[in-house]
């Protein structure tokens, strides 16, 4: 018989290294464990109300109540999800840009789930392709595509010298990319920088993508948080109209405040109806072998709201309310910092969406966390959507102290 000691030495898991904490959700774990009373979490991208809580939108509460009042058994959804939801997503994301028979949609577990399904699907299409993500990008982009088996590289995006987009650097990287390279683009509210391409810049990117035969994957997790549904969705419309194959990952976590419900979708715009049917058949294999089929509740809520004119109008109003509050918080933070420190961080009010790429260094961000209990990402990203009149003074004092 082996001794306990020999058994330990041979343990199946003994060679495993302890994985690093997730750079975003791991920060929430650290925040939750922090017992300082005036702590502020500006790490994860979660919108909070003036009262500092995640909102339950009225349109969502109405549908929740209807669902409870007419309670139904929880059967399985089809592998590709609730049909009404998939249709509503295609309408929201694509508008009238493309005929629906050229489009394959699968409901997914949030935007992250859509990216994972996209990554596994693209592995089937071309396992040798390189994936290009923006520099910088959402931390999970690299991880998702690397784990799916791709080589992940970056294209220039943020230009610290001008505090804006390095469009020439981006275009020249895309121009020298091999045909078939997958390019992950942020459709709006770039995460983490908050700097988006102008309509003209999108046209230039699209022209290079088409000319070089690249594969665009537009990640759209914040439609409506920047300038409104139509303006934020415009880039996706351009790509869909261009007649090239493109993929769009969508999330309703933020825009419906349905974080825990994991409501997302992957939309693939194909060359024709036959190709769309083939793509859908393969997407269903990916889903079936990953989580079988998606959950019912969140998608039912979103589909019901999007399909009902009154609820839809209410949602658009609530979405506008969140967007406008974020913009107010940007102004309040910029003004507060200027008044307290004399430093005008003007970029805070020119960036879009729920994040501000503050320009603070990793050392400053660590000091904010350890000395002032204000949590943001090491990259300098802070979630301005979690600011409110009560925590602003704490945040302003803390940033002022590390500047
Ligand atoms: C973020 O960037 O903070 C959000 O998209 C949440 C997440 O899953 O990382």
C-alpha cells in the first residue's frame, strides 16, 4: 500500500499552479472582502443607481410579474435559444441592413458566452487564423481566444500622446494582416478606453477589412450606453451592409441590467441563406457540446420588452436615463477633480460608455485600492457608472491624493 506521503506526491493535481486572480471579477472578490466602510467599487463594469444599487428596470419588473402570474413549467429551450429572442436580437442589432435568411443567431450566456461560442466556431472555420485584439482591450478577449486555441496578437488602438485612437497605426496593422485574420472590434463604448472610432474612421476600417479579407467580430456589450441605440449600432450596420461575413456578440447585461441572467447572443451575417443554415448547424454543435442549451428567463424578458411597443418605449427611456446619469457623473468627477487638485482630466468627459481610462498608473491604482479603498483596474480603468453623489467626494479625495 502507498503511504499518504507517496499518495500526495502522485496527486493528480499536484503539478497545477495556482491561477492568478481574474483582473476584473477578482477585484470584486477583493472588494467584497474589504471591511472598510467607505469602500467604492469602480472595478467591474456594473451600472449602479444614485443610491448605489444595481437597478431593476421597470420594464423588466413588469415582465417578471407577468411571468410569475402566469407561471409555466421550465422545459428546455432549443439549442439556439428562444426563437422570439433570436429574432428580436437580429432586429435590434441589424435593423434593415441585411435580409434575415442570411443571418444565423444563437442565444448565449451573456456577451462572454457569445464570444466563447464565436471562438469555438471560428476554430472550426480556420484553426490557423490569428486573432487581433485592440491594444488595450477587455482583459477577457485575449484569454477567451487563447483558450480556444488561437494565437492572439494586438493592433494599435489607444494613443496616450493624443489621448485618442491611433487610427493610422490601427489601419496599418490591419493592412498588413493576412487574409482570414480575425479582428475583434468594439462596436461602441470601447472597453477599457472609452474612445470610439468616428463614422469616417469606421468606413476606413471597413474598407481595409473588406480589401484584405479579414474576419470582423464586433463585440457590442453596451449598445445605448454611448450615444443611443441607433448611433451605437451604426458600425454593426455598416459591416452587415457591406456584404462580408461578420460576427456580432451582444450582451444585455448592462443595457437591461440583467447581469446575473446571462443574456447575450451571437449573430453571424453570412453570404447567403444556405451558408447561414450551415453556420447555424455548426453553432448548435458548439452550444450543445458546451452547455447544451441556454436558460429561459432573461431571454424571455428581453424578447417580451423588445417586441412590445409600450415596454420597448419604456426600456428606451430607462436606457437613456442610465446613459445620461453616467454622463452627469463624468462631468461631476472632472469638475470635482479640477476643483480639488487644479488638474483638468478633460478626457473623462470625452470618453464614451461606462468606463473612463483615467490615465492613472498601475502604482496609483494600487495606492487607490490599498490606501483609500477605491477599487479600479490596474490599467487605470474606472467604472464611472458606479459613481454617485455620495461616493464622489471619497473618489475625488482618493484620486487627488494619488495624483
Ligand atoms: C467589465 O469589463 O467589467 C464587464 O464587461 C464585466 C466583465 O465580465 O468583465
